[in-house]
């Protein structure tokens, strides 16, 4: 039905005179244009191979610098044809040169690789391969989501941003954390918004968790509304072990062969972050070598020891082309995915596809490295990431902390009736055969399970979920006030601090007993420095105030006053007057005087409420 409506609209547009068509286009109205407060900023972070990379090269002695796309290059069709050919002649040389340039270790002092940050990064995360002005369907990244957000009124540089990054490198080596922090500070310093929603896919989630847990300051973290983790491989993927061992198709065999993908992936530090986690797959056999000969069979479990042993074995056999595999694996183990990030998270887990988790090779070592394996076992997932890989970690995060759930505030009936009793982490399963599953050009009831891990970004339920979290529906109300909304959120936060956080503090007598024990443990004749003599009493006094109700009640009372009077004190006086006159029929002069008096009274009350709010929050 929507397709018929759009085609009808296009037909009507064709019949309009040119000047009328331009008027229709110019005056198209969106929710973001009607109420800019409604569209909170969205920052998109792609997964592995999802960012466009550019290579900047300067010939020694020259002043000019040449720039070209490294992933994927403008000559992609030429490369595709050469990949199918014998790789000889000019095409073969070009192809081999391009594959060699993908090695992150192969750079020089005259060449540097940077993500494509054009158009506020949106260009670099939308599509990696275009045909004219359209994106090749198999090369879409956030293309469909960006189109949907733009239809709702989002605009690049205003409330829509992308953060492409060098996905070949670990987060400690690329510039993802620095670029994301820059965008977050830009959003809050140059727009009307205080926070931004992060939407990440696949490997981008692992890189973001490192930034959130290890890099960002409290100031930067405060600018993150929530993280929407789409198809997150938090517990790793057994298929990555297969890629590193014998190769597999990751993009398209028309672009790069399986064996060349294997050799390229072995030099990617980020690939080792995707290896199966011992806490999820430690008891599972991931690779079996020599299954045709039981006496020579070698089984490798999903433990760190087995994976490390296999990678070191490959490194020792292959030589320089695989150097550093063991070291890269050891470095990846330091990235702890089991520590919950300090922001609300929505885990969007793809399901409904038989996902391979165990592979068998008939040949023994080392001939098996050039063999196409058979699948020994599969389980539910999204073709790449098994459900339990993301589910185990997200469930673990839920048990670590409890706070305001992002989805329960947007959809209280669907998710939680009492948001402050729910977790900081929501888990949403999107089954590829669900009754609501559809995408652009793929109606409901079609095949939505093919390459689901990548194509989940294009599905309507995923796009709707991101939009619902980013869209502030309250901002569309006639008397909406951003200050009132902030005061209401602050009141809820203070209430949670008292009801859930302060009650967890030890009783005051227990603290007094601990201080007395500390004093008794001091050697005889030794007393604390003079400047620290009053610390125990100050600590006890602060502890009592944190355990009490006074400051919390004062802050909530001030926030309630601000929330009540902010809309009247800062609203549109002209709209209030016109609306009241139209509704009551009273003289405009009388209504204007009443509105002015109400605004003056509310402004005075607003000032008092702010003072009360600061009086409670300051001591806290």
C-alpha cells in the first residue's frame, strides 16, 4: 500500500507545473522542522568493513598529495573482473597491488589511510560501493537507516552524524574514540541538545565499549543518551576462527577471494577481538582438523589457550605473512567485554538463521588450511553471530546494575511498566521471519534471512527502534518545554539516587566503627596530620546527609517547581494569547494582561525553584 501511495504521489508530482512542484518540495514539512527539540542527535558507527577508507599518498619530493579510496576503490568493477580472471597482465597487477595495500602493516611514511569523514562522517558509513548515485544493494551499511532518518527531518551536521574508522585496527590504534568524543562535544556545544544516541553495528560495538569503559571521561559519558548495539558479537563468533585458519567469504568472492581474505584478516588486529570468548564457547569444539583420520585428529576448543595455540602454530608455519598473530590475540584478551558500559544499552540480537559454530577439516595439519570445511554444528543466530554470543554478555550486564531503562521510557506498555525497576540493559530479539520484518524492496513474507547479520541494518524494525529512541515525542506537545523536560528527568534521577543508591550505603554506626578501628590500628604516639584531623567527623556528617532524606526532598521539590512553571515562563506568549482568545472569546487586551501576569508569576516561581534545586543538589 505504501508503494502504491508513493507511486501515486510521484505521478501527481509529474503532472504539476514546474514552479508548483518546486513549491511542494520546498515546503515539505517534517516532524524535525515542526519541533527541532523532537529529533535528538543520532551518531552511527559501522562494523567490520563498514567504513569507507581513503589512502592519501605523496610522492617524495613532490608538493601535491593524491587521494583515492582504499575500501572500496573507484576501480571496483575492474578489480571484480580481475578477481574472476587469472590475475595476470595489467588487471592482475592492479588487483594484487590493491590486495597488498589492505595490509595495515604495509604503509609507508609517504602514505596514510584515513576514514572518509565527508558530510560529517555520514558519507563514510552509508555505503562502501556506489553505482552512480545509488548504493549497490550488497554494499549498503547505514544507507537505508540514513534515508529513513532524513525523511523524518534529520540532517547531516545538525542532528545526524557518522563516525567512520579504520576497522582493520584495534581501538587503541585507530582514532575512533577521539573522533567520537569530538562529535559528542560538537553536538552538545553547537546544537540545542544535551545528549546523542549511539547506534553501532557488529565490530563497532566492541570498539565503542572500549571507548566507553577505558577512554571517555565522565564529561564525555554524560553526553551519551544510550547505545543501540545492533548484532553485537560481544562473545565473539566462531566463524572468525575459520576465517583466520582457512579463509571465508566476508564481502564478496567477486572482490576478494577466501584465501586472500584469510591472509588479509591475519594482519588485522581488530579481527582478533571477534574470536570466540572462553566464557561463552570454552566447552565447544570450534575447529577439528584431520577428521578423516581419528588417530591424527586435532580438536581446538573455544578457550583462550586453544585459540592461542592454534594461532601460534599458524604463525610458526606460515612465517612472516602471519607474524604477530599470537601477540594480537593476547592483546585482544585485554579488551574486557564483560564489564558493563556506564551508559544505558539496548542489545538488538538477530535470530532465526542457522549459524555455523563448529567446523571440520578432513585433511590434517597443515593441508587443512587450504580446505573448504564442513559444518559440524550450528545454532540460532544471524548467519555470523550466534544468539548466545550477545545474549550471554547482555544478560551479564543486566545483573551488574539497574537504572532507568531506555526502551521502557519510550514504550512503557511494551517493555516495562515501572522503568526504575528495570535494568540499564534491554535485550530485543529480531527474528528474520517475524511478522513485522520488512525492508525497502523486500515486503513482509519475503526472504529476510539471507546475510541477515549485515542486512539487519536495513530492516524496518531495526530502523523503527532507533528512531523511537532518538525521537522525543514529548517535544511535539504544544506546551513542551525543554527545561521542564530536563527538570522532570532530574527529579526522577534524584529519586532513584535516594531509593536505590543511598540505601546501599553502610549504616552510620558501621562507618563509625570502621573509623574507630582505623584509629586503634595507628601505632602508639602516631596521630593523623593536622590537616586531616577533622576528616573522620566530616565524613560522618556527609554520610548522614547522604543517608537522610532532606537534600533529596529539597532537590525534588525544586525540580517539581521548575517543571511546573518552565512551560509558562519560557513558552510562546503570542501563541498562548491567540489560543486563549480563540477558545474563550474574551477580549484580547484582557487575555494579554492575564498572560503577562501569569508569566511574571511563573518566572518568579521558576527562579525560586532553581534556587531550591541548587540548594539540594549542591551539597549532594
